[in-house]
C-alpha cells in the first residue's frame, strides 16, 4: 500500500479581547439507513414498538 504524505497543520490562532482562540472546524453527518436490522446489533428495527424493546 502506498504511503500518503501528511503534514500536521499549523494551528489557526485568532486574537481575542480576553485571550487567543484556536480555530477548529468540524463536520457532522446525518444519514437515514433503510435496513431491516441495526448497524451494530441484530435487534429489530420495528417502527412504533414500545420504548427500549428494540435493543
């Protein structure tokens, strides 16, 4: 397998009135999976079942 060149990014510092801030940007992803079972469990995914029964 080929190795990828990677360099640790320099922190982005913003000067604030009461101290410096480091800029951190994240990514949050939501997805709806149409599956007959849960991703990490064999439990059912029955819609409308009593709470805590599909675990």
